[in-house]
């Protein structure tokens, strides 16, 4: 019997999965994306044009995290559920063929989280760990001491590898924090706006909320006649990547599609990135009485039922 000793190290195509996720202590939800990726020797577009080669089903996967403190379990597993509410916006993790999973469990400072992704039919499992960057949670932001001028505010002391100066960033987040009251229920709510950083967005300018910001607030917060709202303040935030996420971004910036193996991964038995991003508050701004009244009675937001400076919860005039 003859034997052919010549073979290709790559099969015509090998199907794999890539997982992308970032943990954020100051976010209301954590998201995981799952892509199908390829390791091939010929033209990749041949496989991208075949729907069966790129499409995956959310029902085929189980996604969960272990919550660890000092290496020991700190609570029950955190389960992710399939989600359609994450927009497929442009960016590093953007592609048209993926499934998104979500959890609304709040993360804890100092904990480490181990992510597991399992394919139910094949038993294939991959995992990676990450410790969220930062020292404050979203809940703590609602209790933060607020000021009307930047020098009064003392940001957290964060051991960070990069710059924490607003002037070194192109964009920032202006986060409106507010309470929402419905009957006896009270919810903590946030709304993020991402303007380019200018003098008016990074300092304590007289006009705390620009017309553009007010128009955005009016477009994003729904009018609900039976709901009243109380503004807590505005956090001015820098978006920080941990070192592992930044390394992944730097090495992947030239890749044209997430359907192919990233140049860097921290997953066991898989590919992708599971890391941390943090919303660093460099100024927790207290809203002046005239700003609050603008939210209540101004032409853009008067229908949102914000409480005025006297604490009145009645429908805005």
C-alpha cells in the first residue's frame, strides 16, 4: 500500500470561534460578542460569502462568569443571556455576523471574573479571566461628593499605565446621573453623551449643559407622564483601557475583519479578548439651580418631568 507523505498543515478551512468582551465597573450591563473565525490557506472571501460559514446561533452557546475573590468563589456564577439591544456600531469589535450576550449583574471592586463560553452541541469550551480596572462602582457615583468647579473635586487615586489628563484625550463622556420615580419604585439611571473634548466640555464653564447636550437628553429619555425624575449631577469621564485591551487594540488595528484570528488573545482554547475598560471620573459636577431649572422648564426637556430646585415632583409646567 502506497502512502502519500506530502500534506498541507492547514485544512481547506478550519472553523473557530472568537469572543470579545470588556468588563466595566461603571456600566449597567456587561456584553460578550461571539464571532465565527477562520484559519485558512486560500481566499477568505470564499467562506464569508457562504451564510452557513459565518452565521452562528445564540441558542447553541452557554455563556457565564465565575466571580472570584482572592482565587475563591465569591458568589454564584453570573449567567449571560442572548441580547439584541447592543447596536452593531463601527469599531474594533464590529462585524455583521455575531451573537451578543448580556448580563446586568453589577461588578465588584477587587474581584476577578473568569468567563466561559461553551458550544452546547460540540462541547467545545473556551475561557479567559480579567480583573476590572478601577476603584469605584456605578452605585458609588450616585453618592459621590459633587462640586461646581474642577479644582474642588479630588478624583480617585488610580494606578494606571497611561495618562489621566483630559487634554490627552480626543473624546470624553458626559454622564447624566438621575433618579427615576414610579409610584414607590426608585431607579438609578444614566445617560452618556460623547462630545469632542474642548475647553467648554473639560472645565467648569458657566453653561453647564449646552443646547446640543440638552437636545441629546431630550432625544434619549422617553416622555412618561407617570414618571418623575431627579437629576443627581453630571460626571465628566475619560475612557481607560487596561494594558491587555490596549495591547489587543494595537496589534489588531490593521486587521480588516473579525472573522479571522486576532494577532493576540488571552483565551484558553480559543481566540479573542476578555479585558477591562473603565470610566474614570475626572470631575463630578454638581448642577447649579439654574441648570436644574433648565432641565425642568427649558424648551428641550420640559416634558421629561424632572424635579425642580424646590424638590417639587409634580409634572413640569
